[in-house]
C-alpha cells in the first residue's frame, strides 16, 4: 500500500535544465555515524531486553521453588501418615503404592 502523502506538499523532482534527474545529496558524516550508533543501540537494547526477560523468568521460578518444596513435603507427610495408620490397623502398607507410568 503506498504511503499517504500530504496534498499540500507534492513530491519534489530535482532535475537539471537538460531534463536529467539529480542524485540525492550524500548523507553527511555525522548522519552516517548517528545511523550506525543508533543501529548498535537498538541491538544492545534487544540483547538487554532478552536478558531482563530471562532474569524475570528465573526470578519467578525461584519464587515458585518454595511452593513446590512445601507441596512435596505435604504429599510425603500425607503418604507417610496413611501408611502409619494402615500399620496400626494391621494392614500391609505395601498395598498402598504410588505408581508412575512412563
């Protein structure tokens, strides 16, 4: 889709009196340096943003680690308590098994 142009400012065609088009002026040295510096700054920004995103992910994983440990401890105590109650009742606690299928 072509870019919308302002009708008050039509495109400028720079031509010589002989009818040939003139080449656009070369960008100044400062413009070229600023363009390269801006490109490098964008690359640094993207790399830093990626590192920040990874750090945030690690931070949230570290926040969830105590929750996982606590849930594992609760599950262990629950299974241990059930096996203890089964032994008190004279039942074989080996019939109570955790099966992991692969």
